[in-house]
C-alpha cells in the first residue's frame, strides 16, 4: 500500500461519520468502524451482503430498483444529493442519519460510496426543542387565557361597579326628588288646613256661616290632596315589595268607563267637560278591573289638573278581537320634549308644572300597573298642545 493509500485508509478507518461502499449490485464491499458501530454489526457480518439489510421498509425492498433505475436512466434521486433517512440496526431499532451518496468510476467498475452522519442527537435535540416550544406555546396560551379571563372579570367588575354607582346616583336623585316633593306637597295643604282652621275660629265668633263653609271646603280639599299623596306612596311601596298581584276577570269596560266619567266630572274645574266615547261591537274585556280603574282615574285626574277651565277632556275606549285601547286627551299645558324620557320615573315632574300639586308618582304607577296586565303605555305631547295618553292591552 502506498503512503497516500495508507493515509486514505487511515482517514476512512478513523472518520467520525460512517462510510460504506457498494458495487453496482448493491453489495457491500467495505464499511468503516464508525458505520459498524452505528449499525451494530462487525465488518464480517455485512461485507458481501446487500446494503438493503441496513434499511427499514419500504426502502429495504425497493433499494435494488433504485440502483437499476439510475443505471437505466442516469437520473439521480439520491446520488450527489443528501437527504435524511432512517437506518435499521442489528437489534431492530431505527435511528436517523444524513445520507450522502457519491458515484466513483474505478478500474472499469462503478462504486457507490455512502457517507452516514448520525442525526440521533440532533433529532433528539430538535424533538426536545419542539417539546419545549409546545410547552411554551401551551404556557403562553394558558397565560393569555388567564389574562383574557382577568380582563373579562375586570370588565364585569367595572360594569358592576358602574351599575352600582349609577344605581346609587339614581337613588340619590330619587331621595332628593322625594325630599323636595314631600316638603312642598305636605307643607302646602297643611298650611292651608292650619290657616283655614284659624279663620274658622274667627268667623265662628262673627257667626259668618258663608266663610266658615268656604274654609271647611278648603280643609276637605287639602285633606283629599294629602290622602292622594299617601295613596300614591302606599301603591309605590306595595309595587316595590311585589305585593300587588293581578286578578283578571271579565267585565263591561263601557259600564266601568261611564262610572269613572261620572265620578271624575264631579272633580272637574269650572266648565270642564269629560266626553266619553266607546268604539267597537263588544264591551267585555279580560283585565284587572281595579288596576285599570286606577290607571284611568289617574290619567283623567292629570288631564283635569293640567287643563284650564272651559276645556274638554276626551276619554275613549276601543275594543276589537285583538286589543283593548284606552285613550285620554287633554287640552292642557303639554309636556316639554326634553322631559319625555324621564316622564315615567318616580318622583319626576315636568319642568312646566309650576305650582300645580303632584307627587310625580302617578305615571310611574300607571306604567307598572299596565305592565302587570301585559299592556303598554304610549303618549304624544308638546308644550301648550294636547297631551294624549294611550293604554294598549292584548285581548
């Protein structure tokens, strides 16, 4: 062996990567120690055998065809190109390696040399990196979900606090309205009662029956106003406590409306006239008679209170197969458009009511009574124009 040959042999024998040479039939001619160590065979166990013994399926059964096809077509699929493949060890286990194949023409023969670089550690490291990346992605996903949950909880908490603050603000406004209303609405009739009582004592000494009667009437009116206020408070308290339950029954709405009209006409101002009219072939409805009576009386009372003398108040009922409609039209001061959205709030009174007495509870109670009966309340109004309230009940 020449010096160069000896050097080349030493390099191959001591190469870190495995080196295998095969002939044109795929039989192993040489294998270095590194390749033997990788596959777990001795040189004697593999020399002269088909290289396919070192391959798993399907490469094992197809390898000879790979060589034959290259020899027929000259088109390389592996030769001159590197690729990652798996090797089959003697113990039946598989391992990954990088295979590079070169073709050598020598003494009229063709030798194929395979260079084998073990990728076990690289693949393990790659798998470990993928595992760590997967864990990291999972941690990031969990953390993101946790943060999103925290953000959602914060948003819910913020909304809850906001609603609580808004509710507290509304309660403070209600308290303020109640104190303002109560101090005015109670003081006025009580002052009138006190003054009239003092004057009655004076007129009694003078035997002035006419003035005594006038002030007795004032006392009665003041007591009536106080009773109305207390009735409104009682109704509101029962509604808030959920103590009011509907008692549906069939009754004649025309008869009820005529009774209400006659009763309210006695409370009307000078030359105020309540005009009642019914439309429809039927008059029997299925509603809560007491709640409906309260709603209608409240609406007509407002119409009387906010309309002047010498005016008409129109009260209509309409009954069809599908619904019952109750309408009350006045010729009063109207409702400013800016107050429309607050009109049904408790203790709220429109800005143009002035010294006209009222608790600001009537419309709130009407709306809640109507809702209990499954109906709806609508109204149209502008300042100094007719105000029309409509109650719609499905039948």
